[in-house]
C-alpha cells in the first residue's frame, strides 16, 4: 500500500442551540476541528425560540391560489418575500434577547423569570411568521417550501406551552438547561421537513432562493447544493483501501474527551465529554489527491455529526457531515463557512449504517466542485469559487453533541482517476 497521511478529526461540543433552525453565525473550533453553525445565544441557558420537533400542527396549511406561470422577476420577488419573513422572525428574536437579557447570576428562579418574561413575545414571533406565510401568495414551483416552513413554524408554536411549562416546573438549573441542550437543529424534525421541501422546488425557484444572500436561515444553502449534473472522471485507481483489520498507522487510545479504538474490523470514536480533538497519521500521498473520491461506510450512535473531508491541510479543508436525521452539511474551513446543505432522501435511516462518498474535483474545472453521494445516490453538489489547496489530505471525522455519542467506521477508501 502506498504511503498514507489520513486525517481523522474528532470533536465534541454543543454548538446548536434550541433555536428553530434559525440563522447562525459560525463558530471557530480548535485546530483540526470542524466548523459548525452556532446560535447567537449560549447553548445552555435561555435561547429565544422554542423547539421545532415536538408537536403536530393544529392548523392545516393555507391553500391559496398559486400565481399562473410567473416570470423570473416574479419568482425572484417571491423568494425574497419568503426569506424576508424568516429575516423578520430572526430580528424579532434577537430583539427579545436584548430587551430581556440572560440573568447575571444563573439561579433557578432567575432563569425561570427570564423564560416567563420572554414566552409571550417568543410565541408572538412564531404566530406572526405563521400569519405571514398564510398570507403569502404562493408560486407553484415553490409551494412545497412555503408549506414546509408553515408546518415548521406552526409545530413550534404548538409545542411552546408545554416547553415553557417544563421550564416553570424545573427544580434545578440543569433541568432548565436540558430543555435546550436536547433540542435544536440536530434533532429538529421540523427543520428537516423544511429542508426536504427545498428538494421538491423547481429549478427556477431553487435558483431564486439560492441567490438570496440573507434571511433564509440556511435554506439558500439547500438550494445552492441541488444536483446540477456535474460531470466527473472515472475514479478507478485505488490509493487507500482500509478495512481496519489491524491498527497500522491509525491513531488509537484515549484523547481529551473520548477514545479511539480498532477492533473487529472497525475504527470507533467514542465520546465521553464535550471537547475538540484532532488526530492524524503520517505518510498520506497528498500529491495524488487532486481529483479524488473518498468513500466510507459508518454508523453513528447518539447525537452526532459524522462524515468525510478532502483537500485537507493543518489549516483548512472541506468537510461533508451527516447527522442522525438526515441533514447533510458542507463546509469550507479556511473561513469557517457553510457552503451547502441538503436533506437526505425520505427513506434515510441512520440506524442501518450509511455509505457516504464525496468527490473533490479541481482538474480544469473553475470553480472547485464537490459532489456528495449517500447510499450510492447523488444527493448534493456545490461549486466554490474560493477553492482551497489544489491537493490535500483525505479523512474521516466525527463530532458529538452529547457524552456517550460514537461513530464507527468499518471501511475507508480513496480513489483517483487512472493515469
């Protein structure tokens, strides 16, 4: 086997708050870690919006009469209008945080009082978003998106009384924190439904949403990652073919936050706390990883993101991550940017194990292209004008959101086009 340099990046940190898939800044993790979205409020404490995955909406979505065959300008205006609803929702929530800030001392009674004071305004924000989506005249090719968002906001609105009652009934600060740390983007069925609705949009509306620069709460990244049909070379030369039958050059043992083990033909990363940790082997033939296809079969347990990386160096790389409910996240780490997001197909089931493959293409293509396959189906494509190095490491990674999460890889392959 050729010399190898494999980057295994493992990290554990709660980076998603309890916000309903809301817009997010990007966090800057430690060396070698993934960059992930983070809410503007602390992950523990009292974010300003309630969870999205706990209830079935009590009101049926509106069925307004669609516009007849609108042109490009009308489609762009509709995309702008729906993203403006999201932008207003975010702005209102941020204002609540300013008007009713976190207590200076995080006592049980102080946290209860903050949540009680915020509750009516949070509920009003969701209600206003629901009303605005009902009133929006739909575009036929994007109606699935309006209905998906409407379901997400209505579900959150319906769930809030029980959510805030649980906080009012809490007997410890930890119980209040748990209401938020167990919710949010990673476990949000409402968010996943909205993301999947983007897949159903027609090309014209998808492109219109992709062109919106702010306000869509990452749904513009779903639209930008739609499958366009980028041509790829024939990846027929196997450079690395690892089945983890023996440790070899792979790092194993304890790290600050968990353990890496190799046993029974699998490499397992098990987390016991929230930390960021990077581990690398030596000798990977980066000169071959110009155009490359990276493949792995893995399983995840608990609240985690698991995936692959390419074009890696110590300072930067591209990551493709999948979570347990089927959100696919694509990052460029040179500036900690999410550059694409997509929802897995409806039959996605992480409990059965996943086959993930990514193709990183530079060649004569400008810009750089990254193509994602999940269980052998092409599910996402992104092009990046801010391409990183033209060659680099390939690797696997896992990120845990709660202690006890784990990722188990039983294969890892890197292929390049034949000379």
